[in-house]
C-alpha cells in the first residue's frame, strides 16, 4: 500500500464523520497524478508554503507600517492563524492538513500596506472594475492563476473554498474552513492588541473590562480562553462556534479594536500616504503598461482586463518594493557627469 493510502485510511480511523477526507475531495481544476507519499491536502499545504506569494508576506503590513522586528507582519499573522486553527482542528478531530493549507493560503492576495492598499485599489480602479478589490478574492486568484507564471497552484476545491470564504461575512463549505475563519479573528484581534500595547497606543487597562474579565487579562490568556471555548462548544456539534457569552465578549472586543486602534490617527497616520502611493502606481501602470513585467503584459495581450492585471501586479508587491518602485518612477535621480 502507498504511504498516501495509509494516511488516507488513518484519516477515516481518527477523524469524525463530519470531517473533510482527502480521498473524498471534490478534486482539482486540472486532473493530475496523485503523490505516492502525501495526501492531496498535504500537497496543497506544501505548494502554498513554497509559493512566491507566501514568501512575500514577510514584508507586507499587518497593522503598523514599516514596524521593527517585534511587530507582526502578514506572514507572522498567517503563521499564528495556522497554529490556532490546527490546535482547534486537532482537538475536534477534523482534518488538520486541510485546515493548515487554508490558513497558510488565506491572505496570499493581500496588498502592500495592509487594508490601506486594498482600499486604494478599490478607489483608483472603480472606473475600470465594477466591484471592490477584496483580498480574499485576490488570494483565490493568486492560487488559481498568478502563481507559477500563470499556471496557478491547482489546489483542491476544499482549500480554494476555505481561502475565498475566510472573511467574517462568508460561509465556508467545510468545518475546516470555518475553523480558519474563526481562528483568523482570534489571531488578529489578540496579536494586534499585543502590538498596540508594544507601540504605546493601548494598555491592558484600556481594554473593555467586561470583555477581559471573561476572556483574560493578557494576550496569551485570551487566545487560550477563546480556543478552549470554541473547542468545548463545538466538540459534539457540526458547527464551529463559541458559547454566546464568549462570542458576545469577543465581538465587543473587536468593536473596541476597530474604534481605538485600527482607525487610530497615530497608528494609521501614514496610511493616507500609502494610499496615495498606490494610486500613483496604479495610474502610471494604466498609462504605461509597457512598464509592467512581461508576464503581466502577456495577460493583457491574452485578453485580461488591463485594470485587473495592474491590480494583480500592485497587490503582489511588498511594502518596500512598492516604495522603491514609486521612487524609481516619480523621484528624479541626481545627474552625475561621467568622464569618457
């Protein structure tokens, strides 16, 4: 028996009947020969980790632009989501590999400068594209098309569904997708509190007392509390949720964070500049598509919407790359005489 088949059998021995099983996947967009060692979901996880878009997450903003080494980036956020999600999946006897693959891929489409970049592309592209730029949709586009020089990663249906449906307003088709959806919020609310305290913009005492009395008075305690609450409540159910009182306290904590940190003028003061920079890049590439890398020019020549392709290129940039491209395009260089 192949190792993959042993792993597939083990899934049926260990996981609950409501789990997603790799040998029952709805498959890939393009048929391909199966691996003799890894299950399909393990293979998807590996493809995401080895992708260029995953590596670029280390230089993309989470909340604070150009932070020092101890603040979260989009990559460290992704790793924290994956850790929380895998813990919950293991405790609930659901598919850990599928859960991890979704978690690692959920933010691949995020723009430079965090949500500021997302807002900027929506605003500047609105005359060319009839929908907002959404990072979950872009994450799916990355794995379906943009990776591997236009071939995409050819991931399974279940991973793709979890990636596009990880936002709060969405409804994943698998319980593993729901685990990532709730783990994403547990991770970013708590690590953003931690970063806000490190930045001097928050203190534990400023957090709503009715929330922290229930959830905990430190980042570690709150994450632990929310994981336990989710596991305990979901243990014998085919849903992933928290008890109502925990859910309410967590929602109130998120509302506080949106009001006191995510829109804090000190933390977000540089975002206006970031959005302007994104707009300048967008307008420049729309006028001069010849400045795009050849692979993106090829997309346009093959019939892709020009504005969509320009958004693809900009969304794939890291913070530093976007700043350097703006310098190259808009800041004049000093002239130097060269003796012949």
